[in-house]
């Protein structure tokens, strides 16, 4: 009876006196649970220490991206509190739902870019989600961060609903044959045969591609020593990757050993931008009429195919060739097999052969 107070559910002593022992035990247990939930809502963790701990759990690239965003969130929340004559936030529990709502309103005024809005939205939501899971809080603040009006979903995710299958090998080869020029063909070949991302393929140098022969006399092309920068401070090195495909040798052999970037800009001191190489793939897909559709606004022919589809197609092709998932995950550079599973799609040709 010590845990039952007048403040909890306002249960009177007369009602409790008429309850049986089993009913009284159930009521007591229920009130204890409610009390624990109320205590868990108040997060007494220090704000700065919690943010630093959260940033350490992120990858280097994500940490670089989210660190200034969470700092801006703190700055704006302190500004809101200062207007009301309140002290700056010292603990995570000091952040109120009203502060979050004001921050969301500021996001819409700050930028018209959906990508920027999503970044500012997801970064702070990620922190509160992590904090809730760590200290087992009720997700009162986190629920405020669900998608809201003004932040659109990425168009790529909408396209996924319309694309039912991954690119088949036949479609990839048709895409290579229908490339708008030789540079586009080489760029798409690098992404498909070596499972590179768009910016990784764009930053390949001639010295990174080496033609070699193995002990059995089979010729192959090796990609090695490729250093890719996400920004001026952060980057990573692509480990050795080999390809024995005859089509890869045919397309990429002229690039092996050449000076400078394979896809240089004017002057040769920098490589082509991701936007440019992305457009190469789009135009090539339209020219080859692969996964095309008529645009809703102007009625022009467009294609769902993007540069990253080739990386998905490569991973799926290996999986259907019975390469184990751990090897595929290591080759793609993923941190876990769970991420690699997103790249595995059903083989359309094999699916048509299944009889029910």
C-alpha cells in the first residue's frame, strides 16, 4: 500500500478496502508501472555529454554531416528559451516539445531545398531516437519528428515503387551498348563491374587500373589504390578489386595506365562532377529505351534508371551466381550484411520460370 498514493489515479481508500487481494495486487502493480514510466520521461543525462556519445556511434561521414546540425539545433533551442527568460539547456530532458515545433518551423524558413530540410530533420530525430533507446525513455519528443508538411520524401524512394525488378544483365549490356559516348560507357562499366558508387567511379585515375594475368594465363583488370574524398577532410581507400569479365576488359583496357583522371574536367586538375556523370547514365538509358516513362508535366520521355542501379545490379548478379553474402558485403564496403540485403533483388528471368 506504500506505493499507492492519492495522486496516482486518485484511488480512494474506500474503493481499495472493497477490493480482493488479487485485485489490490493488480492495481498496485499497475500504479507502479505508471510511476516508472513517469520517471523514465525525465532524461537527466547531460546534453553535451549525450551528444558527444551519440556522435561517437556514427560513421565518420555521418558524424561530419550531423555534428554541425545538432549544434545548430542546440543554438536555436537556447534562443527560444532565452526569449522566454529560461536558462540554456543543460540536460536532454530540458528540451520541450514546443522547442522542437519551433525548430521544425525554422527548417521550413531556412531552406527551400528538400535535401537540406531532410538532413536537418533526420539528424535531430536520429539523436533523440538513439537517446530513447539508450535510456529506455518514452518517445514523446521523438514522435514529434515524424515526417511533417513541407519536407517531401526523396523522389528516388517514390521511383522504387514503380521499378519492380533490378536491372538484368541483358539490360545492363544494352545500356552499355546504347551509351551516348565512350566516357559514359566507361563510367557505367566501372560502376557495374567494380560495384563503385557514382563519385567513386568519377574519381578513378588511369594509374588505378592495371591489366594483369593470373597463374592460369587468364587476363583480368585490377582496380587498386583508389582514394575517394567525401570532402576536404574525410575520405577512404578502395581496396583491390579484380574483374575477369571480357566486356570489362574490352571497355576499360584503354584507360589502364593513362595519365590523370579517366573523366577529367577542362584543365585535367579535377574529375567530372557527380551531376554530370549522373546525367550521362540518364541520357544513355533514355537513348537505349530502358525502363522509360513519359514525364507527367511535359510528357517527355524519361527513365527510372540512375547510376546507383548499376551497383544494385552488380550485387544482385553476384548473389544469384551463389556468391556468399559476407563476401559481397566486404566487396561493396558495407559495415554489415543487413545493409547488403537492401541491394539484393529478385532475378526477373528466374522468377518467370517458377511454376506454382
